[in-house]
């Protein structure tokens, strides 16, 4: 950890991407907020980040939506919108700007245009340098990478993983699951940004049916793009206990539903990471490489099932070389299909029993 900067009253943190990307940055932002308690912390993030942070208690004071920009927020760039954004940011006179968005090839030049007095972030050899930089190597636990960056800004870590709490006004907001209070709730999220990280439909359906047969309510969640996927699983499960609300919940309702669950099951995906941050027991299906970057650190409440596949099932290309280090093949075969349903089901049962003991049932 390096020394703190003097006279910091305004902090900007750059972290675009999806739900999981934000959750990975929460411990670093909590550390920055604790190190500079009188400073205002502004997250430069995406619309989904703003939705989540409006539904939970967290370390962020303000969210500014990033404009479309290559390598920062995918979409059609508008030069006028970009310049207006940077003019607005420069007018805020940030004392410290922190980059936890990838290796810096695109995000470091973006950060430098904010005009902050001090800059800290990650950096690959081909990225622009900041005042203080942490070398970016892909295989590092993402929350710990961000915490390391915060340490270079003089911020001592409070937590190594995100901790979030639903705002009181959103508790119990989700009323679409016919909850009579008498059945344990298992929430399943079958999606993932990369289709190769998705456990197959048939295996999710088998798990959902088994949980339903045990007397659980099983609710499938996802965004609108995952609605068909969730409905196929519910149909194959062929159980009245299994329903889908994919595409039907806003962020506050998703937070509320996850917070009420006995166990959340999912791939390496945003909703699973969110459930973990909310303190809900989870069972995750991960490709081995993603465990290094995104797996839960503890196992008392969070179980992980790893696939050790290292080559594409269709063409045999090495899938351990990621990002800019190697081209991705065109195939979307699941590389986690080898994880047995039986093993995942046993952990769901184990965590539900643990939850019952913790609640004094």
C-alpha cells in the first residue's frame, strides 16, 4: 500500500461493464471511501450499475453514466457527446481518478481526459501510464485486483469481497413468486454473458425439478435476453414448483428476490455475484479459469463446481488464452457441461440445511 494523497475531496472511479463488473469493484470503492471519508465518490459506470446502486446501500455517492466509447462502453461513439461528457467531468475538478476497468489500453487515456490531479489504475505494457499503476495480468481475482489498485491510492481494504444490503424501501418488493412463506426459495440464474460459461438447459431443468420435488419453490431469473432460456428450463423441469420471472423484474425486485432466497444457483454471472454480495448462500458452476478471476473466496456459504476443460469441444483451440492474448474461436459449446447435476444438487441441499440451522429452524 502506498501513501494517501493530500486534500482529496472528489474521487472518480471508472468501471464500466455489467453487474458482476460493478460488484468486483465494490470492495475497492469501500476502501477508498473509508480512506477519504470526507470525499464524494463518483462512479463512472453503466445504466445497470446505476439501477443496482439505487436499490442497495453502498459506498457510492453518485453514478455518472459513461458515454459510448471504444473499450469503455460498447456502442456507436458520438464525438460531441464524448466531448460534452469530458467537459462536465473536468468541471468537477476531481482530486483523484481511479481506473479499475481492464488493462488500460482504452480506459487509461479515457481516465486521463478527466483532468484529475492524481490518477491510479491498472496497466498493460501497451497502455498509457498513470501516476501510479498496478501491472495488469489477466489471471488475478478481480475484486482483489481492484483492492490492490485502491491500495496504490493509500486505501486500506475493509473487505475482500463485496457486501451490499437492500434498501429498506425495496425489501419484499418482489410479489411475483406466490410466496406463502412455507417453502424454501431456490433462485436459479441460467445465463452468462459468454454462452460457453452456461450449464446446459437439461441439467438446470433436472436440478430445478429435483429441488421442486424436495418441497422448494424454484424461481428462474434473468434479463429479457434470457427469457426464452429460462422458459425452456421451466418447461423441461415439468414441475408446478418451478416458475420463471426472467425479463419481468426490475433491479429492485431482483435484489429483493435474491435477498429472500435460501440458496441461489448460477453460472459465473452477475446475479450470482450479486446474491453473494447480499450474503445469500450460492452454488456456482464455473470454468476453472474463471474461478481464479471471479470465484468466491470462502466455502462455508459459497460452493463452486469447476470444469477443467481447457480446449474448445468443437475445434480444440486452447481456451485458457483469453482477451487480447489469443483469438476466440466461433464455437459456443458449453465448457462447463461436465459438471454433474448430482454434485450441484447435494450442495444446494447442504446449504439449505446450513441456512435452517443458522436461522434456528
